[in-house]
């Protein structure tokens, strides 16, 4: 009964992270759209003034409109480039430190420390992937090499981080542990990567469905199944490395 309660709490923390992250992304998308609508509304005013200024040789600018335009652009950039990534990073670390406390009794501060760098690199990788997609769609020459390097770095750091989370009491012996455990842990880690990819795909589908206001019960159910699959492979990895 105690183990069932523990795993229910683990599922609850993962569900909280997923739900709050989707809400944060959804809210950011709606807020950015609002800023863009306001910028679009200002554009005709500035264009009209530019045409009149060129015709009448006027060098002054409508200062109030320009200041408002700059403010809207800055707000959109800040909420997307800073507030959202930091918020998701904090949500992930806060929920996962409790998950690892429940699963492995890993101290909260050690979990935070072990997860910080891999989480930051993963966020940078996702951001770079988004830039890569937009670059390809817009016909720009965008180097895929940086993305490949970030993916490899993210995978390596995530693996080391997971080993440290399991063997938190021996951080100085990490190289010995990696040498001893890598053969046994490679299959569970690959499965963990695969279920993480499934989770990310369904996460994206749920987010797009929410933005399109067409979120179905089936989509939510698949998201929950993806969370459970991820948790099962994480537990498999934990048991293999700890055993």
C-alpha cells in the first residue's frame, strides 16, 4: 500500500509538471499573439506617418507610438526568450527533485544540482531545434551541426545526471560507477530516450490542440499513457543501475 501511494505521488508530480508546462506555453502563445495584434494595429499609423513625412520632408517621428511599439516588441521577446524557459526549468527541477526523493531518497539539493546543467542544455537544444525548423521553412541557411552537437551533449549529460541521481552518495566515484554500470544501463537508457521522445511528441500535440481549441479526451489519455510509459522506463533504469 505504501509503494502504491509513493508511485501515485510520483505520477502526480509528473502530471503537475506536464499540465503547468502546457499551460505556461499556451498562455505565452496567447500573450504573444496579443502583443503581435497590437503591433499590427500600430503599423498602419507608423506607415502612414512615414509616407507623409517623406512627402513633406518631415524628420520628426511620432515618439509615443514608437515607444509603445518598442515596449510591445520587448515584452514579446522577454516572455518568450527569458520568462518561459526559466519558468519551465524551475517547474521541472522543483517537481523532479520530489520525484527522485520518493523513488530513491535522493536529497533535494543534490537532485537540483545534478539536474541543473542537463536541463539547461536540453532547453537550449529545444530552442535551437525550433530555430532550425523556422530557418529551414524560411529558406535560410541554418547549420545543423550545432543542433547535432547539442543533442549529443544533452544525451551524455542526461545519462551522467541519471547515474548521479541513483548513486547520489558517491559523486566522487562517478567514473568508476559509469565504467561498471554502462553495459547494464545502456538498454534502459535507450528505452528512456524513446519514451521521452514519445512524451515530447504527445506533449506537442496536446499543446497544439489546446491552442486550436480542439483538445479531445483521446489526446489527453494518450498523454497520460506517455507519462506512465516514461515512468516505467525510468523505474527500470533506476532498478538496473541501483542493482
